[in-house]
C-alpha cells in the first residue's frame, strides 16, 4: 500500500500549479465570458482539459490517466479555476459521439459542445417510462429524408436553454422492446417543440417536460443504426458512471456540517458540544471516510486494469445515502430553523461563510432526495447490486417485459 | 497511488484460510463452540507455525517484521471464518512488549511468544467498561500488583498477562505467579472465551519504556484488528445470506426471487462493502500516518463494529427460523459481533474520543 502519488505525478502537479498561477484568475476588468473561453482553450492546449477528446475535434487527446486526471481536478478546484463547461453535452453526448458517431457528426458537434457554444438536453425518460426506460413510446417515422417525431419527454434538465436534444425514440414498432429504439439528435429551436418547466418541491425549476409534436430532424441525424439506440445510450451511461469524484463532495458536505454545528446553538450551547450531535458527526465521518477510501481503491483497480468488484455498483447509492444522512443531521442542528423555506439558490455552496444559512441546508434536505431519484432510483440500484453483484434472479416482471 | 493489498498480503490471507478450512472446518468449529473451554492448542500451534504468532514482531526475536496492515488482513480472514483462536490478544500482548519493553525485556519475552510456544494475552478492562489507559487504576507496589481485570480473552489458557497499569504503564504477570486467580466468565461469543483475572500481591515485571504512548499504540492496533475482524465477519454473513437466498425455496421458487429480500441483501452489502477500505486505511495509518492514527482507529472501530452488529441482526432475519436456532451457523457470527462491539470499548466510547480528538 502506497498512498503517495509518486514522483512523476508530483512533478506533473507542479506543472499544473505553475500553469494555473500564471493563467488564473484573469486580469480584473476584462470581458468575463471571453476570458473564460480563452482560459479553457489555453488549458486544453496544455493538455489539462478535454483530455479524452481527439485534437482534430478540439480536445487535447491525452492518454487516459486517472491519477493525472485527479491531480488536475484537485489543483483546478484549489485555484477555483473553471474546468470543462458543465452539462450533459460534455459529460454524455461527446463521449457517445466519439464512440459511435459518424465522422461528420463529430466534426459538427464535438468542438462546439466542449467549447460551450452548443448546449444539449437529454430526451430519455417519459411519463410512463421511468425505471422501465425501454418501454418508451415517443415515436419516430421516416418520411422522405426526415424523421417525424411525436411524443413526450420528462425530467429534461436544461431543455429551455438547450440548442439540441439527444433523444431515444421508438422507430421500429414491430421489433422487440429494446431493439425498437433509435438514438436521434434533434434541433430544439423549431416549431413543434414545447418546453414546460416543472416546479420542484424546493420551489425552483431544474427540470422540464418537453412535448414533441411533428418535430423534424434529418434522416442522418441518427447515432448508430436504426434499432441500436438502446446500446448507444448504454455507452453514454458507462461514460456517466466513469465520472467519479462524488467522494470529494461527501467530504465537503461533512466539513460544512461541522462548521454548521460550531455556529448554531442547541439548548443554549454550541451544537458541536451536544453529545448526540458529536456522536452522529463521528458516525457520519465513518461512512464518509469509508466512501472516500473506497474511491482510492477503485482508482487503484482502474489503474491496474482490474475489476473493483461489487463496490463499483454502489458508488451512486452510497453518495446519495450520505446526502440523506448529512441532510437529516443538519435538520437536527437547525432546530426550529428547520422550518425555514428552502433557499431559491438551489444547492448550497459549502465554501465561504454561508454554511450557516438555514435555507441552503433545507434545500439540501430536499434536493438530496432528487439526487437519489435522478439517473436511476436507489431501489433500481439495489436491484442491480442483487442481480449483477450477487447473481440473484432478475425480477420476474422485468424479465417478462424484455421479451 | 496503490491503495490495495500486495500479492504477499493476499497470499497470507489465502494461506490462513486454507489452513483453517482444513484444520477447523465447520464441524470442528461447532465442537469447539459447544466445548467447555473452547480452546484448541493444536490449532493455535499450527497457525503459529505459519507465523501468525509473530507477524509484526522484530525478526531478531523470531517475528516476520511485517506491518499492522498484515496483522489486520489476517484478522479479517479469522473473522470471516469465526476462528476460535487467541490471535487478537496474543498480538496485542506482544505488540505491548515491543512498544513498552526495553531491549533486554524484548529479547527475553518475545522469542517464545513469536514461536507460539507461550501464549500471552492482555488484561486491560476494569469494572464498568474502563478499557482505556487513562482509566486504568491498578498500581505497582514493591514489585507486585493487586486488583482485578475483566474480559481477559483466553485468560484461562494464557501463560502470561500484559496488565494495564495506572498512568498507561504496562507490566507482565506470569500465570504461575502467586496471587493470580483466574475465573471463567461465560460470554456469548464461544469462539473467544473470556475470564476475570485477579491479582493479590502478584509479582509483576513493569515494561521499562511503557507509558501513555506505548499504551495508546497498543489500543490503536487493537481497534484496527477488531475493525478488520468485524469486516471479515460481516462480509461472511452477507455471503451466507446470499447463498441461503439462492437455495431456500418458498412458493415454488428460491427466495432470492423476492425483491424485498434482494433489497435487504443489497442494503447489507452497501453498509459493509466500503468498510474494507476504511479498515485498510486505519491499519496503514498506525504505521505511516502518525498524526491521524489514533482518531482513524477510533472511527474505524466504531463504524465497522456498528455495521457488523446490524448486519448480524439482518442476516439472522434473512435466514428465517433456522437463523434463530443454536443449530444454525449465523448465531456464531452474531456473537462474534457482540464481542467485537464491546472489546476495547463500545462504538459510543470511540465516537466520543473521535469528537474530542477532532477538537469539536
């Protein structure tokens, strides 16, 4: 066991640090958007951003190296420097196109997406197709040189701003469930698209419903062949899971909680002096550190090309479990302020002096539930662990409906 | 970054596992479980011949000079197999002699222990759950000690006791010394027998370099070994429950078809699986991260032993009626979870220490 990063990686860290110290933050008073764009281009040239994307599409085309990747993440976070534009386009669409897209599709979409010029949304879930996604009904018919699409998508983040949607559509109604789906790219700025924001229990709106009414997209705006959409979308999910780093968030949440317990009073004394609160914080730290060291273990296995085992199926449910525990303990520390309205700013920022703001913790109390549901509910994750991890029989109904 | 066991550590685990599967299969384990004294000297001697009595001891005294992580991975394997052997307290007693003994004392006391010829144990707890060095009250007067120690693992069999003394000092009392009275205590865990040991003006050899620091190190090692044992035991209970779900039939299908049970089993695994990395790190910290070792050991012990206790309940439930019987096997691990939870202080004690040490 060796927990150091090794000499080569440490000298790489020094390079990253010196790059950041001469390039971030930019000079005062300039145009913020331009400066941001210029910084990202420079950081990509240096090989720190868009590492998995070939140079011809605007990436830095670096050999996969999760150690370097985590050093870059650590140093950029430390310097509060921006990384790739956040969003489902860079996280999911780009890796999918690189893997399965036609040459012209890569040319047209990849560079513009990683540079933040094109925004995407994901058209997967439907009102009747949540956990059972492959039962989706949105229909695509080839009419001449165009797909004509009709149906409804839901839980679509960023649909209001997005330029395009990558979308799962049933194009082969005669084929078996999974084999009838295609992966289409759709221009969001056209008649027939109706986006309606969904108001969440927190009061803010991160998701939308998207109605598609005779929406059109060119025949060749399909990724993979007709009927291969399910497989193509699985590539994307694999890429999504590869985005680790959730352990760092749990560590930050715990630190924020300790800060909250120091600031707030319970029964006239700082909450941090309350025996029950102290024990619960220590208990939570056990979970958080187990999660954190498990991410080291997974990274090591990844470097060696070995299978990390059943633990890799637990990353999501572990971090959502921790989000619940943090939120519940925060509510105990807040006492009567636990009745405050959630902050409209959504997820709290744990850096800076606002960890004591009740509204943000209440927002976390609610949004930790959203995280547990999005991208596969915790109960679906439990099925996956039992079936793929333990080899227990598949759910009878799920088995039957795949046929 | 290499956060993983070495090939040697894996081999060590496999060797111990194979030996125990041959020499102490379930039938033999059950014999010992039901036996009056529950101790198999031949079994322990066999493990000592594999080097288990001195993994962490200096090479010049017959040890293998390995790290606490090596000791801990063996503890995991012993926990998984519910091995009825005095590994924990023998390891702690010898670690105490290394940490607190002068060179002359180590040279005299360690070789027989490293070979397994002599069995040593620790006598730390005093009445009322006083496990920790700052709580020890027994004192030395003119080279003798008087007083009582509780929950001494394999106290009936040990040849020597490393006794916790006031001020965090440590001393060795021979079993044959005058005034030593050993009283068997019927504990729930019949794979690790316990005794109450009283001293009445018994001659004691104080370890010359012992004090709060060496005592703290022994406690840290103990907490890590208990966390490792708890991880091994809890993982084993998850495996046993999954196997049972695959073989037991009701309503014409194996009960593993039922989602309620699948989710319960998944939850058990979710609770325990990440704890592997926590106990590894805690063991590594004892040797390599001095400023974080004590607190991490406290967090690891409380976390893993709490998880083990809950999983022992869940596994019993997952086994249905058979889980509640003496004949069923889960009860063996259920009771080991009780031992791991209490020995060296309950999870609550170590959560309070962790809070204190963090300056909360």
